[in-house]
């Protein structure tokens, strides 16, 4: 049983490393492209910093299975906050993986529950993720807001309800006793990370994961499979980070372009590769308004599911 936390930790750390290393992942930092102030190395350091946190979440999941901890005592929000604080201590590139942390923290706990049952399955993992996120509390929501304050992600903008930039939002969460899942039901309208929690990781499990597995079987190349999975997700779900920075219409246009790149074969053909490189160049503006960062976060969750289910590069 003691091997489970280390196993989960390695799986999720590897997922983050493979995601950021995939290239040329359009509009994002990868092994051959940096942003000003945020480099590939910052993402590597972030993945290393997160490993112990994933292990602790898996331990909490095991305790839930053993009935020595209630699901609402997993403290997902605190785990996210502690993880964000550690990421900030280990690198100086600003916000690198907040979205991934929000997605992978409940997954780590759910993986701990699943593996403690004695046999891993993707179906059981998804069921346990649902249980973990449905058990969150208002304390979890407050901790998440404080984590966002530490990470200072770009493109937050102003929101009509429970704006994370307003101190009054935390007071309202406490007053109304809103759980983190309830808060995400509000923000799911404009944020795909929140929507994943609310939909039981619909994009991750129903779009990204099946496509990744098909790509791995077809190409045998994790880099090609990851880039193409990123494009698949982007083609079907407009990136909400782009939508907040550049508008919904622009985000939709970029999704259409991602689909065209895939249809040309992406990295599997010469024309597809040329189209992908041109797409990448187009998205690399100095302001990073066209950075599909949310898509990258969800891609890391897809990779995590695959690795937990036995994939090895």
C-alpha cells in the first residue's frame, strides 16, 4: 500500500513533463520555445515541486478507502494552495501550472482510492474523481481563491459573480457556505477548468483520452500523439483563456484553425507540419493573448489518465 502514493506521484509528474515537452504545441511554451519571463525550465521545476503534493493527495485517497478519512476531509483546496505555494518557491517564471494543479489534485486523491481497491480502471478513477469534487467544502473554495491570489494567473478579467480579484468574494463564500464545486458551477460558464470539475472531466475522458490512445496506437510516438490530442481538444472546445483575453469569436476562429491543421495530418504529413508551424507562429503574439493555456492544462490531465492506466513512453 505504501507504494501507491509514490506511484501516483510519478504518474502525474510524468504527465506534466510530457505535456510541456510536446512540440511544436501551438501558442504554448515547449521544449524549443519560451515566453518572455516564462521558460520551459520553469515548467520542469514546477512538475518536480508538485510531485510530493500528488503523493499526499493519494495518501488521503487511500485513507478515504480505508474509512479513516471522510471524503470532505481530503482538503482539496488546501492541497491546491500548498502546491501553488511550493511551485512559487521552486521557480521564478510566474504562473505555470495552476490549471493543471486544479485538475490533477482531485485526480491524485481519486487515484489513491482506486489503487487501494486493488485494481485500477479508468472507469473507477472517474467515479472517484466525481466523489472527491462533490465532497469539497467552503474551506476548499476559500483556499482555492487564496491559491489564485498567489499564482496570479493572466487573463482572469472581471466576472459577474464571485470575482476572484475581489476580497468580498471570500466573505460571500463563507457567508453562503459555498463548496468549491458550487463555486465552479458558476465559473464553468466561462472557464473550462471549472467546467471539467462540474462535468466529471468530460473533455478529459470523453474527448482527449480516447483520441490520445488512438494516436498512440497509430503513431507509436508520444510527441505526435500529445500534439495531436492538444489540437483535437482545441478544435472541439474553444480555449477559455483565449476567450477571456481576446474574445469568444477569436477563440472560436482558432478552434476552426486547429481542426484544419489536424485534417491536413499535423505532424504526420509535410503539409500538416507546415500548417502546424504556421499556426504556432500565428499564436505567438508578444501579449500572449492567443495562448491556448487551458487546452494545455487539460492535455496534461489526459496524459495523466493514460499513464495511470499503464502507458509508458
